[in-house]
C-alpha cells in the first residue's frame, strides 16, 4: 500500500488512535483492489476472511433465501463493512456486490482480532462502531415494522431532500434497489410513488421534484428515532 492510501485508512475514526506499530501490523497482508460494477465480493455463507473498507465507489449488502433477495444496506466511502463478522470469526451473514466501480481495501480478519487484543484504542472504537451499527439495525427494523410502504418511501425522500439540499433530487440508486431497501416490490414502489402525487411528489425517471414539503411531512411523520442523515 502507498503511504497516501494508508492515510485514508488512518483517517477513519476506527483506526485514528491506534499505536503506529499496531496499525502497521494490522495492515500486514492487506491489499487494495479496484473492482468493476456488479462484482460479488463475498457470499453470506462464506467464512469471513477480510474486513473490507470501501475507499471509493458504492457497495450493496444483500441477503437471499427461498429464491428471494433483499437489499440490507448500501455502503458509501470511506467506510468499513462486516466488522462484526471479522471479529467473531464466523460467516459473513450478508453478501456484498459493487454497484459502481469501487476501490476496496481488504484487511485479514485475523489481523483485526489480534488488533482488538493488542490496541486499547482500537478495541474501544470497534465497540463504539458496533454499537452504532446496532442502532442502525434497530432504526431499520422500526422503519419496516411501524410504517407502511408509502410512509417508508415518503421518509426516504425527505432524507434525500435534506442530504441533497434542494426540492429537486436524484435517486442515488436504481428503483429496483430502492424497492428492495424499503422492503417492497418494484410494482408496489411504483404504486407508492403514484400515491404520493397528491403530496407534491413528481417523478421523472430518477429525478424527483418535491413540490410540497409540508404536505409530504404530514404524511410521513418523520422521527429522529428512525430517520437519520
């Protein structure tokens, strides 16, 4: 790895406080690789060989059973993924594939487990990251359990409105992937968009115009305990 690439990793909160010797030891055997879009990085039943760090691009974590597939979450740079699996030395539990051309650093999972024992700061921050992931899972579960598909879509659009900073936004993923993220079929996503028309939602391909934010919020009822940027 180049020093510039190491600094990208070093800047992540998870690794920022590690002793230099422990940081260098952890990176032994690591490699940085660029993958084209639609490459499956690992399958959910595979044993966890690496902690993955997305340096550039976008990755989808998904799961499948009984001939069904669902998007669990999307990873954006710079971020780690499958930390929990790397620590417990078990299966990945989720599959991963690139949505765009992506640059990914892979650190041997064994190195991560050794670093947990050797470096107090890393161990502390790993616990904090896992706690944050747990909160994310709880929010996602509440979103699915407590809202209809239309309400989930409405809140998703409001989050994108805040992220993108305007009343006209661009969906960051394909509608098929968005439907899977929201736990609905593509057909029901189309119906949900139609239901939102009276609330000022105008759809033109991936472009969405939000023409009446207050009405959309009255339907969505956004919650700080569920919706985050």
